[in-house]
C-alpha cells in the first residue's frame, strides 16, 4: 500500500520527536499538517513523495555558475530552530529568507488565525514561487520582496524574528524591530574567515541581545542584492574522500578551511592519504557539550591551522598539520563528542589546548554559553572573548565560570 502525504508527515514528526528534536506539541502539529510537497514539487515529481519527507535538504535554486543560492532546509534543523524560537499562537513573526515558503507555512500554522507571519526575501523569483505555494497550501503569510538586512519596519514590532540564512553581522534593524523580551534565532558565523556556524537564539534586552540556546548549523549566506551570489561560507579549497555508489556519492571525509588552500600540493596528498585510514578515537563528552567545544575551538585554534570536517552522520572542527602529516578533529556523532586523529599526532597539541580550556571553564555544556551582542555601550569586562559582528559588539562567556 502506497504511503499518503498525511502518513508520511506523521512518520517524519515521529522521527523528529524520537531524535529529541521535536518537543512542543505546536511544532509537531505543524509538521503533521503542512504538506512539504507543495513547496518542493520538483522533488515530489522526480523522486517521489517519500523523498519529500526524508530528513534531507534540497537545493531549489542555483545562480548562473551553478552554485546553490536557495534550498528547502533539512527538517531536523528547521524543527530545532522553531523550538528555539518558542512560538505561541497570536505571535507576530518576521522570517528573513523566504526560501520555498515551507518554513513560513509551519510558522503560520503554529501562530494560528490570530497570529501574523511576514517573510522577506531579496529574490523576486523566490518570492513569486513562495506566494504561489503558500496560496496553494491555503496559508496566510505576507511575502515581501526586499533586503532582509533591513528587516521590515512596516510590520514591527515582532514578537519573534527567525533568519534562515547565515550572517557574520547583526544589523541594528533586527534589534530595533524586535519587541521587548522578544526572541531572534539566527545562524551566525562567529568568525568571518572560517565557515563554522552556530545557530543562536537571543532574547532582547534594553541595550542588546543575550543568548538563550545554540546549536551548530550550516546555512547559505544571506545575500545583499538579488543579483549577488550567496556569500561563500564554505571556502573553495577543500579535500574530499568519496566513492560513487550508482547514482549516489558517499562522502567519507570532507575538510574545508583557509589552511587547505595554503598548504603545498605535496602536503595535500599526504593529508588525503592520512584521511583514507582509520582514525584513532577518544570520547571526551556528551553532545550537549558540543556547541561549547566547537566555539572554543573556533576562537582558540589559529586561523592558519583551523579546519571544518564532515562525514556521514558527523560534523567536526579541528586542526591540520601544515606539512600534511595528519589532522586532529573534535567530532560530534551519535550523542557523543570525540577526538579523532588521522595520521600523525603533530596537530593534536592544538586540539588538546581546546579540551584543557573547556575543562578550565568548568566543562560547560551548550546551555552554559552566554553570547551577548551590544548595540550601545560596552561589552562586559572580563569576558572570555570579545569581537565584532559588523557594527555590533559581541562577547562570549560561560555560566559555569
């Protein structure tokens, strides 16, 4: 018997609940009610209805060079962000980055008939498609064409703002359009020179924003104009170990970062050889510690050694040896955080420094990280790290200290 859209939606909601991503009944009901195939009809037509409800991202638009500029995000990260946003019926919502319109439809279902959802995108074609899909889904959402960096002041203030593209800046306009005690969820690149992102939920305070939750994520960059390509958040230089299995390509290891493009050709070959071997692995913590460990790594490992790492079911950040003799990575996989070393231990010293710093701070977990963004006044003295996000000043500290 062929599965129906309704049964597949229920299966997806159960899967997300079982993985502890879905927690609130309102978000679960939204995933059970909103038909994703309306927003990605090409996937339904070419791959079948079951593919639509896989926990998978689908690219929906590319630029002239073939680079992706829009997608339907992976449902698990969408659910996680909606949980972080803490939406209630009647809320006024601004979504920055309309995409297919699917996320806006989920938001409208949660907020109900007395809520108001506005989604803004700089791409007129994407806005047209989103309006059409939202109308077909019979969902009341206002779609606005414009620069998301400026928000949408005509509909402010908003109880909640959600950004569905990554950014290395925090515009003052988002802060000003957010209601007192409102929440904004945004994928942040905490350092513009590397691709690592943290999806952070902030609550508005009088002078700025204070984080309440965070999780790693990977989103295309927020565009500044309709004709501009998406900002490059993954460096063009990368190393990959993969194999072709029929029509599918299985990636065993994928390494990106500034040093990958700077090491010699001989060093790249040595590193590729190291990545083909089995790593030495040591468990050091639970996955709830991962946002902290990855953040410490990003702000501790020198930029000329810092890389991101991914493979099936795992994501990591770590350091490479500049001679290509090895790579040491902090990896989150299956609920645990481990240190994995490929090749020589020459790069391990920098990762051990990250672990020592984490322990010095009291082995904090993700909920212990405090990221403050100030638009007026100074960031607190004595903060663990201070930096800028465009015109905003930011600081990181830990509740466990």
